[in-house]
C-alpha cells in the first residue's frame, strides 16, 4: 500500500508540474505553437502578398533549424483578398476554428480596422500589424496590438517637410487612397503645413476598386502643381508615375513606403519613367549597389536563393516580410516556455534596442506598454535609375533633420 500511495503522489506531482496547454496557452503544445495570419494573396492588392510569402519562408527556415525554444511554428496563413469582410471571416476562423495562440502580421489598414476591436476585446495578441494607420498606435485603446510599420503620420511628416523645403512656394498635388491610409497621410500634411495647406495642396482621392487613376492625374496636372505625392499601394503608384510621364508632367514625385518596391512599383511604371521618384525606407535595399559588400545583404541574398527560389529579390516586400518574421522570432524567444497570451503580448511590448542587420543605421526597435510601434524611424531616398542616396531621416522622438548619406 505504501508503494501504491507513493506512486499516486508521484503521478499527481508530475501532472501538477506539466503545463496545461489547452487551458492556459491556446494553440500551444509541447512541440508547437499555432499562429494565425491573413494576407492579400489575391485581389486588387495582391502584389502586397509578397510580404506574407516572406514571412512564411522565414518561419519555415526557423522550423528547419529546430524551431524556437524547442517548439515548431505552425503558421496558418489565409487569403483575405484585401477585403475587410473577408479579413473578419478569416480572422474569426483562425481564432475560433483553428484556436491559434495569436494573430501576426495582418496586412492592410482597412482589414486591420475591421478586426482590431474583435481581437482586443478577446485579449488575443494582434502582433505587428502591417499598416501605418495612426489609430493603431493608440496603445491605451488597443493594448493587445503592436504595429510593424512606421505610422503614416510619422512618414507623412517627413514627406511634407521634405516637399515644403524643396519647393517652398509651389502647389502640391495629393493623390490618395480613399480610406484610413490616405486620410492619415492627408491629416499629417495638414498638421505640418498648417495655414498653408488650403492654399498649397490640391487633393484627389481614388477607390481601390478603380481600374485606373488616369483622370485624377490629368486633373492634378491641370492644377499647376509642381509636386505630386501618391499615398497608396504599388498598383496605383505605378500608374501615377507612368501616366505623369506619358502626359509630360514632371513634378517632384514622392510615393509612400508600402509602394516603394522596385519590382512591384517602379518596374511596372518603367524604370526610366521613375527616375527622380522619392520614397521612404527603414531597410537596406538588397539591390542597391551601395550595399553590395555589406555582410548582412550578402547573407540575405544567400538566404533568399535558398528559401525563396524563383522569387524576385527586387521586390523588397519579401525583405520586410522576413524582417517582420525575425521580430516575431525574437518575441517568442523572450517568451521562453510561458506562451500564454498575456506573456506573448507583454514580450511584444518589451523589445529593447532590438536591431536587425538589414535595418538602416540608427533604426532600432524599442516597445513598451506606452509605445506599441516597432518601427519609428525612416529615411527618404531618390531613384536615380540605379539607386540613389538617402535624403532625410525622421523619427517621432526627434525632429526631422537633413542627412546626406
């Protein structure tokens, strides 16, 4: 009887010391962690799906190395076609059907707008959303959300100041996607140009369902503007560049960061047509000869050839997807064996001086309970037909300043 009693005690202790994965850590077992994601692999914004493909490839490479803290990453990535209703449907499927531990890297301002309240209400970590939507930086309203791109108000401030300094008295044409993305940039321009906004800026919205924005470009040219800023995705940025060239309009042309890919935007627009285009960035472009001897870019090229064979390295959305997945890997490492949703969210808000080798110099990730933004710094660069140089450095923590590099 004593032996039996001892055996029962030992079994009870063993059970008590084992993690209760189903109850305490949804989506987690002793060997894997299940994560959900939605990306626009189809639809009008399908070029942005390269970001998701970059994420998938890198996390597979992590699994090939044994995973994180002894667990493989089971990423379930669904197509939301850049449609808010579809994003809601797929997110609910991931949370309520697949019972994932958390959502990672959901792409698109409109799509995230449709899901952010649902995820925060259920206290499900909504990590490093791929949108610069300013409202997502409200850590008080969205305590379970962290962002993966510079906010549009930060980027807009850098661009507005650059255009104002370059053409201090000229009219500015503002072509924007008629959703939160475009409206955030518009608000940033208003905040930075202040009293001059009404007299200097001619704004024209477009819908993502439109086949072309040719009529808007023609109208903006007729306004006499000497600068054109396009706030939108790669498809329409490319159309704006090409149409401006076709009609002989040569404004100072600036595009936002998510449209800055050489392959997704400048190639369709025409590389010669794109000479002079200015865009924002926080990473080293693997195609820029400036970085040809940089060890981080050499390593990325080797990695890319192995894990993304046949893909276009000129599409830097693959790189930013890789970087996003590397940030996720760091968060999971910091979690250790505590993969409860509370600790996952805590660690996502506890990144300190985290730097990736493919970041531009000075770009560091520091998150906290009051700062849910992973990227808060960027530089402006100009396309010269090969690759140009950075023009401006911007950070919400310090004033915008000129910087030739």
